[in-house]
C-alpha cells in the first residue's frame, strides 16, 4: 500500500492508497485545492472545516451535473434505421451534390 503526502490550504495530509494510484490521488487533491482557492478568492478566509465543506459541495455539484448529463444522454433512444426509400433518396441527393461539386470545380 502506497502513501501519498499532499497539501490542501496549507495543511499537509498523508493518505494511503493502492499501489499505482498515487498520481491519481495527487491530482484529486489538486482538484480540492483548486476549489478551495476559488472559494477563498470570492469569500475570503474561513475556517478549515468550512472551506473543505464548501469544496466538497462544489465537487458534489459538478458530479451531479455530469451524472444528470450522462443520464439524459443515455435516455435518448438510438435513431431508427433508415427505410430503403430514405436510403435511396439520400444516395440520389449525395450523387447530385457530387455532380454540383464536380461542375463547380471543373468550371
């Protein structure tokens, strides 16, 4: 088991993680630090627990938005296959577009 040491809001934390997950954990700590820095930039200094709580809420809000977007994307039914008539019409349109393109470039 690996140990990672990182700083958040000037405080040092040591956390254990699975071997190979050190870089990931360090990046996640950086994300928390980024949220704390943005909170401090707009609201000034606050207590450590309050800053961590607000950073956690910001991260939870981002997870909520991403989950909602993913769920909405998954709820969209896949398009139905085109009918033979529609495929034939698309082929005719593509052929006509190629003819027009050839006329323009050959003119």
